[in-house]
C-alpha cells in the first residue's frame, strides 16, 4: 500500500477491496505492541498505526487502536474508528475468519467495552448509563465483575441522588458523596510504618516521604492536562518525587494519583513503577534539605496530628 493510500485510509477499517489481499496478522508483533501500551501509549499508537498499515485485515488491532486513542484523550479519532468497527459488526462481514463463534464473541465484548470507555471519558454520561443497561450482561462478562461502579458514577453525573449509608465499599461511597476525610483514612494503607513490612507486593510510601507538602501540591495540580484516561471512570496523574516509595519491593521515583474523571476528587495515590515514559509532573523541588532530627513522627502520626485523631 502506498503512503498516499495509507494516509487516505488512516484510522479507518480497511476498504472492501483490501480484504482480498493475503495479509492477516502477526501475533508476536501485535502482542509486543500491546505489552508496551500501559508503559508508553503514545509510542504504542505509532506502532499500531504501522502495524495496521501492513496487517490491515486484523480487525482486533483496530479495537486496540481505538482503546489507546481514548487513553491519551484523542476521543474524536477514537469515535471514528469505533463507528467503522460497529458497521463491520452490523454488516456481519467475514473478516479474518471472523464469524459468530468465539472470535466474533470476543470482538463484540471488546468493542462494547471500549465504547463504554469512550462514552464516559468523552462526557456522554446519559448515553453511557443507557448503554450499560442495554449491554450489562455482556459487559459484565468482559470485565469479570458487576458494573455497579460505572452505573453509580454515570447516574450521579446525570443528577440521580443516592443514599451514602446504603453502601459499604469505599469507592461506592466516594462516588455517591465524596469525602476528603474518607480519602485520607483510605490512603493510610500506602504508608510505610515503623514496623517491618511483610507483604512486599504492596505499594508503600517511604517513612521519609513528606506527604503533607506533597498532598497540597498535588491538589493544586489537579485537574490539569498531564493525565491519562486508561481506566473507565478515573483519570490518572503521574508525579515524580525521587525515592518516594516502593512497589513489589522495588524502589521507585514516581507515584500515581487517581481521581474521578473530570474532577479533582482523589480516589487514591500510591508509588508506581514505569512512569518515566508517561506524562508526569516533576515535584522534586519540594524536597527539603536534610536536617538533624532527634525524633521523627511516622506518617500515620503526622496524619493524626494534621487531619483528625489527636
């Protein structure tokens, strides 16, 4: 395919005459691209664009392409790809051995799930809510759990009120009625205590991490442009603060802050590995000069002093 032809069809499901060509897919190459998607979605988009230039019959790659476009906030482009994919499904065309069996079922689930992400992240909350009701069974199969979180979030966005007391889970309660106090209590699980940490798989901020100063800076930085949309209802912000903590027992210089989409309401924050290729905010300027101290309060003690228990 010529460069001119590729540019003309860029971002679209291949035209009918292209399907007869003997080019289908490259599983190893495609899998490697997807593995890089969470570490560097911008580069993965470029690689996927090159992939579909060669393997333009691989309809699954277009699902991944649309999903990554949503992740980086290119919603209009994602919608065009999703619309083309939807037409392919509705027309029931044979495509790379696609039929009504397992492959067709997998494609449908992926497509519906990505469309839900598009509706929510593009701010079409009423459409998202109705879409969940219409496709809840299939979407639950894809996600593996119920969609109560997404239903609560969308219904709240369109003005439906819920009683907070009816919900026990932290996330549900925060959707229904956000509480900074509840967040501050929740975040304690990511503090390194003075005791030996047994579970090395936890993401923990180090004892020396100045949470109070960092937290105030984070609140002033959100909402902002440096974020990714790689979930369903949350926006992810990444911050660099050298030696802030560890995850899976490995030291890291970054942490992630998750907020409810299009808001400044923080859900959680914790040390994160692999943000060096993601858009991040460098706050190393907050580092204090080392000063001799006789005794240092633990993070939980600092919390109790500042935010609650005396």
